[in-house]
């Protein structure tokens, strides 16, 4: 009876080893296929990445340029109004001096 038990244990060990080997082989095949797929698709991914990066950079630059232009225009308008007020003050002061 113990001979039967030893034989069945050995058979179970062989089956689990074969199962493990087939799982390892399958896992290696899956990993190999993943690596091949990554290798084949990497140029496409890089191309899309660079196109998107350029497009985003262009849009950001456009928005920044628009915003900067608006800020510059506002700053120039404020400076111009200060200069106009200063000129008006100088003009009044000159008229007062000429009146004396």
C-alpha cells in the first residue's frame, strides 16, 4: 500500500512540475510577445509624443503671447495716462508762470 502512495505522490510531483514548466514557457512567450510589441510600437509612440508635445508647446506659446501682449498693452496705457497727466500739470504750471 505504501508503494501505491509513493507512486501517486511521484506522479503528482511530475504533473505539477510539467504544469509549472508549461506555465513558465507560456509566461516567457507572453513576455517575449510584449517585448516585440513594445519594440514595434515604440517609434509610433515616440512620433505621437513629439507631435503632441509640439502642438501643446505651440498652444501654450500662443496663449502666453496673447496674455503678455495684453499685460504690455495695459501697462503702456497706464504709463501713457500718467505721462498725459504730467504734461497737463506742466502745461498748467507754465500758463500760471506766463500769467504772472
